[in-house]
């Protein structure tokens, strides 16, 4: 859980910082997070699996895979939320800038 929360805080902090400075839109940060999520998830599965094999060679090691998949799904859900929020902000800003006087 600590690793998941640390990664989410890092990604969220970076996305919000880049959005506030105007370098990257939130929806684009969501896409980048979505692309990086499987890479990080599979990396953690491999690391946890290797650690599990080292400490208990007789185990089936499925707990390591579950932990990595949990991290992957948490990061992916975070990326989807950022993508949706970014799209909503983009749509609202588009309608604010194109007000039609009736």
C-alpha cells in the first residue's frame, strides 16, 4: 500500500505541477500515466516475484503477482480519473471562451 500511495502522490503531484505551469494538460497527463501504469505494474510483479523466490523457494508466489496487479490497477484507475477530469476542464474552458451572446 505504501508503494501505491507513494507512486500516486508522485504522479499526481507531477501532473498538477505541469498543469498549473501550462506545460502539459491534465488529460494528456492521464494518458501518460495510463501508458506508464502497465510498465510499472509488471516491473513490481517481477521484483516482488524475485523477492518471494528468494525468501521462500517452496511457495507458489501468487501473492507477489497479486501485489503487482493491485499496484497496476490503482495507478490505472488514477490515470483514468485524471484523463476524465482533464477532459471536463477542457470542455468547460472551451465553452467559457466561446460564449454566445443571445
